């Protein structure tokens, strides 16, 4: 399990798990680091945190397509 750190108001915070980082609802431009990264990287550029709408399943045919996931 990776440990993540992020910068908030000029202060390094962490370590946190990926789940804890997700639950913090950090802005996409938050700088994050984990072992294996060469430098601090914006959250939106780290694969574990990319919000990909393609991962949302398609509507079920023959049902109410207005249902929320």
C-alpha cells in the first residue's frame, strides 16, 4: 500500500492512503507525492486519482435512464 503526501498552505501533510486522499476531496491542482514519483505532481495527473467518466457503466436498457448511480 502506497503512502501519499500532499501540500496544503505550504505544509507537507501525510502519510495517507489513496482512499484517505480521495475522501479529502482535494482540488485537482493539489501537489501530491508518493514513492516512485520524481517530483511533487498535481493530483489530476496521478493515475490513481484521475476521475474517468469512462468508468461509469452505461444505462441499463429498458429501465428508467434518469436513475442516479
